[in-house]
C-alpha cells in the first residue's frame, strides 16, 4: 500500500518521471535503434497512455531528431510499474504490445493513423493514412508486416488501399528508406522512392514514376524533394524528364520557405518550363490572403500546345505576360497584361495580340484588348468565369468585334476592301469573293451598262495549283480556270 501510495504521490509531484518511463518503453519497442523524447503524458490508469509531442532521436544529440509525431497511444498502465517492482509482472509482458500513431491535420507530410503490433522478429501494421497534399478526404487503408533483420533494418511488405504492393527496406537508425510501389497484377504504375535524413536533419527524397495514373493522366518522370529547418523550414520540390500521356512535358520547380510565427508560405522559386515563374506569399489560414506575381517570358505557344496534345490545330507565336493576384486566394483582385507576337491561333493569322486583364476571382474581365491583322483588327471583350471550368464554359462570355474590315464567323475569316468593294471569306483552302465594280470610272460609251456584278470562287489545291470559277451577271459569263505553276 505504501509503495502504491508512493507511486501515486510521485506521479502527481513529478510528471517527468512518468515521461521518462514512457520514453523507455517506446525506445524498447522500437528495438533500441531510436531514442524517444516525449513532451507530455496523460491517461494510463484505466486505459492506454497518451503521449503528446513525441520526437524520435537517432543519436546522443537531441538535435538529431528523425521525425516528430503529434500523438501516440501505448499499451501500458501506470500501476504496472508496481507489479514490475514487486516482480509480479511476467517478463514477456513488460514491454509494449502495440503503439498507435496519430498524425494531426497540421502535420506537413502525412495525415491519418497507424497501429503497430510488436513480435520478437517483426512488426505488424494497419491503419489509414494519406500524404498531406491530398487532404483528409483521400485517406487509404494500409496493412502489412515489417520483418526485423539482424542489422536493425526492416524488410517491408505492405498492401496500400488493397491495390498497391509496397516492398523494400526501412533503416530507422540510418534514417533511410528504399521502397517500391507496384499496382497489384500490373506492370505499370510503378513508383520507387528513396529517402534519407542527413546528420544535419536535412531531408532528401527521390522518386521515380513509371506510367503512374495521377489525376487521370499517365505520368513518367523523376521527382526530388528536400526539406531542412535551420530555424525556419525551407523546402524544394522539383520534377524533371516528365512525360504526360506519352507527350514530353515541361518540368517544374517549387521552392520556398515557411514562417511558423506568421503562418505564411513564401514562394521564392517557382518555375514551370523555360518561361513561367511565380513569386509571392500566401497566408496559411482562412481566407488564405495572397500576394502573387505571375510572369511569362518568351513563351512558345506552339510548343505549349503540342505539350497538351493540340497537334492538329495550328498555334504559333511567342507570349509575354505579367499578372498580379492580391487578396483572399478565392476572391483575389487580378490585374495584368498579355502580349503575343506574330502568329496563328487556330484559323486566324495575326500580327499581334494584346489584352488587359482585371477583375476579382473567379471572374476576370478582358479590357482594352485587340488582335491586329493585315488590313484591320479584332476587338476582344467580355469576362472569363473560372468557376465554370468544369462545364468547359470559361470563355462563353468572351466576344469578338470587328473594325468592319475584318470579321470572324465560326471558322471563316471575312474581310472587306473599301476601294474595290470586294468582300472575301477564307476558310482553310477555300476562298470566296464577291465584288460590285463601278465601270463609270473608266471610259465607256453611254450605251454600256454602268454596273457589272461579279461573283468569284477559288480553291487552292496546294501552293502550285488552284481552281477558279467566275461569273458576270450582265454578260451571262461563266469561266473555269485551273492554274498549275511549274
């Protein structure tokens, strides 16, 4: 009774003692390969102990933290201490049988929970987790076995979401992983991951994607992730050698740092391909106010269109742009300009395109914008509503107006020459022309009809060959011409 009362009194006066006990038990559970440091302990009288702010440490220096967990539950009761002291606890019952690991919503890498059961030569695992970037709604079940080697490493054999086999090795003391993710019954969709935490606690991960289905697209490529915390977390994510749906795709870099005090994410180095950059910051709390600047420099439109599979419709030109976003990310103020040099958009050739953008997301207004062509220009106006992207109706309210010299109707380009009263319509290789010619400007006898009406149709077979049909109403004239250029 005295011992029990002493233990109870000691626990109340010295909670650090209980923390040390829990640290010892978890360290033994992990096979003495990692030490544990616990911030706070609760429970443990009638149920499992709950541990808060648990850090796993690889060496003697407390700075060598491998990773940190928000909450753990361990299969231990406080009154078992008395049984151990009295020698009444069987040896095989002194250690932990299982631990539960819970990742909070604020964890920067993973969400969900895992439960591990310990046996002399292995761990058995089950749970439901997901990478943080996929959010809480994308958790997937996981179960399997980690078999302990004599050198302290573990052979991994897991099943992820019932569809993907995960095999490889874990090295807790060396702080390294080497895993492969292979869809069950398939030879594609393979992901290989190698990662390590260096002595200075820098994290580096390399991943190879081999025909992986991601957001409905087939992806091939190499990914790198690095993370370090020299007082303020710094990260870099890079993708290279990308092939999306069997088409070469521009690589990208996402680099920046995070301020825990201000809860702000700073984008210091974000690039997509050779021409697109993004800089700025985002507050990581609702309504996520942002200050971002998007810049486009010498962007090859043809190359970008081909990258997305648009190879049958002609696109050409080089683009420049600068667009700013200020305010809550879902309703930010947008202001910027876009310029495209001489090129082609679908069936329309142009000397230049420029547009001014302004508005508040998700609606962006196009103002002071036009397409310059030979002989005239086309005005672009209206609003782009990005909330309708799922309906494919972002550009439904965008209109094209003409200066009366050039018009666009469906795929036809229509132009009018004032001097000769000629109207010409072009579509692909087809050209239709009509004209009303005033012959009174020429010397004619008074008996001649001053007005002649002509209708012409021409078809360009290729650069060297064409067919032309011409009629004159007053002469009942019909002509057919076939030209071949040698």
